[in-house]
C-alpha cells in the first residue's frame, strides 16, 4: 500500500516551498564556506549538532565541497570509511566522523 501525502492548501504549499528554497540556499552557502576554507570540517560537524538544515546535508556533498576534493574522491572516501552515499551528516556516528577525518589527512 502506497502512503498518500496529506492534502495541502495552496498557502501551505507556498510556505513549504519557501522553506525548502531557504534551506537549499543555506546549504549552498555552507558548502561555499567549506570550499573556501572559511569553515572547517570540525566546525561544520559542531554546527550540524544544533542546526537542522546543516544536519540534513548529505555527507558526500559535504566531502565533495572540501578544497581539493571532488565527486570521485568523495565517493572513494565514503567507500573507504564504509559510509553509504545516502547518509546525512546527522546520521554519522563518531567512528564514521573520525574515519572521514583520517581519510582526509592522508
């Protein structure tokens, strides 16, 4: 049985859309800060502990946003750390976070 999404009014859909756009812009800004070196990986993990928008970012997107790391290298890092590519930052445990740090130091 396929779940049926709740029926939303036009105003509710517009409000949800505005929130979604704001969240995407926030995540893009965070990724640009990571890319420029303005925000370290450690600071980002601390930020994710109390910022829901950041916590919802996919871990692979975060890793790919790091300086000198692209999509292919991010996939290798995730695979080496045994982390699914669908994992979000909030879902990373302490061992997975340290595995990411360890993979990036090399």
